[in-house]
């Protein structure tokens, strides 16, 4: 059984804080099934946007875990424009911003390779 978006975001933020990082919910979406997008800022100021992986990334059957894919790497304006586009398509999205501590964003999320 897959956990709700609210519970997933809470657990993600707890992991970020426990590794010495910082995180915040920028936009709160649908409680149970809103798509979760994560922006990660590194120490050099570069921002990476992670979003839900394509359905083809999941195996057969129901997915047990949320998989993410790197959607964009760049400046804040490009990331904001992409998130605005996603929000127009689905107004129930979650946006979480993190600055990872001792664990990188790739270690905190289940990331698939294209």
C-alpha cells in the first residue's frame, strides 16, 4: 500500500532535518494523492527539480514506493516556470524545497534513470 502524499512529505522532511539539512513545504497539494515535486538547492546555488517518474518506470502491479526523475537542473526562474506549468496541468501538486545536509537529495528520494 502506498502512503499518502502528506505522510510522504512529512517523512521526507524528517529525513532532511535529521541529516542536518533544511526543508519546507512551498505548496501543499491534495492530502492523499497529490503529485510531489522536490526542488533541491546545492551549496553552489544550483537548483534541481525532481518530479514523479513516468509510469513506465514502475514494474508490473501496483507501485509500493514513489519514484522520482530529475526533470530540470538550472536557475530558480527556469524551475519556477516549470512548476507553474505543472500547476496549471494539475492544481493538486505538492512542492517541497530542500537543502540536503549530510545526505544528498539523490539518497533521500528513489530516483530512476531515464
